[in-house]
C-alpha cells in the first residue's frame, strides 16, 4: 500500500463519528452516584438560586438612606443563617451573618470590620452604597433558564449545581457496555508461566483501565485464539451483550489476522491504514448492530489509538455533546528532524526548559514500548510532514484531557 493510501487521522475520526449511534436507554440515579454519568435530559432551573437576597459578609444590615455621618444606629434584631429574616425597623441596624437572608426594608450590608459597636448601637466608619455586600436572589441560577444541557458529563461542580437546584435523582444515559477482546495465540495471562514464544497479555489491562476511566461498563473481557472459528463465534456471542466491541491485534492483512476477515465475512468492515504514529492499522465495522473498533496489537498503539480515535467514538456513543478537547499550545523541549507523512503522537510530559515550561518527549517512541507511556503524562502532536525544533510550538494533550 502506498503512503497516499494512508487515511488522515481527522478523516478516520469523522468516519467513526458518522457511524456512532448514541445510546438511548436511560436510568435515574441518586445525585450521590451521578459522578461521570451523562445527563439524558436538559435541566432547567425550577426556582431562583439563591432563593432570596442574602448577605455576602458578617456584619449589619441597614438602609443606606438612614445613614448620615457619625449616626449611631441601634441594633434592633439578629438573623443567623437559616433563620427567617423578618424586617428592619427604620433607623436601625440588624446583626447579620454570611448567608443570612436580608430583612425586608434593608438594602445594604456593612461588614463588621467597618463598624464600631457600643452599648447603645453601632457607628459606621465608611461610606455605604446601596446594595453593597448583598448576593442577589437568582444570581447563580434564574428560574426558567437552562442550567445543564442534555449530553453534559457530570463533574463534581455539576453534581453541586444539581444539588443547589434541589435535584435528588438525576436522569442519565445507561453506561455504555463494552466488550474487550484481545487476540493472539501468543498471549498468556499474568500469573501463569510463560512458554517459549509466549508473552503476557498487557492490552487487556490497559483497555480495562481506559474503559473504567471513560465511564464504560466492561461486560466481557476475553482472549481469542488466532482462528477464524473462535473469532467468529465470540464476535457473534459478544455482539448480543455489548453496545461496543473493542479488539486488539489481528487487524493487519496477514493470514493470522482474523478480526479483519470475520468483520468482512460476517458483518461489515472499513479498514484503514491511518496516517498515524503509533498505530497504523485500524479496523472499524459491525457485527449485527454492534459496532466493532479493531485497534492494533502493539501495546503503545493500543493506548494511543484508543485515546485519539476511540475516545471520540465512545463519547458520541455515550450521548455526550462535547466530543474533542483542544489541548494546549506549548514550546517543544524535543526535536523531530525527519518529517513523516503520518501524524505522530509523541508520549510526552511537561517540564521546565531554559526559558520556562516545555513539553519533553520520551526518548523511546517505539510502538511496542509501554514504559514510555508510564513515564509520560500526555501526548504531543507532531503534524504530518513537519519537523520540530526545540522551542517550536506543539499541541499537548494531557492524558486527563484525552480521557475526560
Ligand atoms: P498483531 O497486530 O496481532 O500482529 O499484534 C502486533 C504486536 O502486538 C505483536 O507483537 C503482538 O504480540 C503484540 N500484541 C498483540 N496483542 C497483545 C496484547 N494483548 N498484549 C501485549 N502485546 C500484544
Ligand atoms: Mg496477533
């Protein structure tokens, strides 16, 4: 295959997104258990948050018009947070605390540091402007506005916002059910001895970790021998249970590459060599109605292709609306002297160079080297047909952003 047959990474992602069918099943979960789930409906604000004007400081509620210089104001009441506020008698002050509702008739709060307290009242040593130190009713959320849109992933702050609106049960999409199928006659599970020719299966654990972070439910995790029959029967069985099947290995064009062959014979297949490094071969297709994402076999390729092309697909299938991050622009602390037609995703992490923050690359970028990914904290992008010199700007994606 010539280099011109390599599919640009962005085209591959677009193709996957066009094929993605967002999950439709929903469930109601307790707010406490809603972290990392995806909202299955819009949430509009049922009542103003906060529900009433309240004090931003500890101090005294007054009416600005009552104050002349050196006026002594008697303290006519006290409102602690959680108490009904009552009303302010004209010409007096009410002792008030952060979060206390403002008494009717008061229009300002003077912080206690600006007040001298005597037996018969308070004097204020500052100018008071109407409305000062008052947090307005509805300043966070106004009744009727859209607070959170369907398709939003729930982070801690969304949990809090839903709580502030009084939501106890949240309507979310069902978790995406994913099957992991690692392929290869050479694979042995950790805990077993290795015979000549065998290696330990690492991809299944990388994928388990990635899918857990991505908020998916791993419904099945099996290792397949390199035979057509086993690949076919496992695909058919798995497709019934899973919303998405992710495989590793077996997607090249050798005679032991049965993932590709079974998709072609029993489902449908789009197979590309992507213009991506690491991770050239990628298969995508379906068995029955279940999409199958066939990742390459090399351990670093699995990680990188999952993060770069797998995560956008997964987000779309999860019903999320925010599909891709932006990364950040950083000066390179490494150089790439030979341009490549493939876009390279360099295992990298931030460091400090002579002139400030830089992105450093792990020295060994081989697709079989997973230790470089453990050193790394993200991926730096070297665009197609480009060289990089020290100090040139590159886009850096942290693993955290790639998995958001
Ligand atoms: P394949 O695409 O099946 O030819 O695999 C490419 C390379 O990745 C080979 O060196 C495999 O031994 C290796 N490999 C495939 N699957 C795994 C796995 N689950 N864990 C570790 N290495 C793997
Ligand atoms: Mg193989």
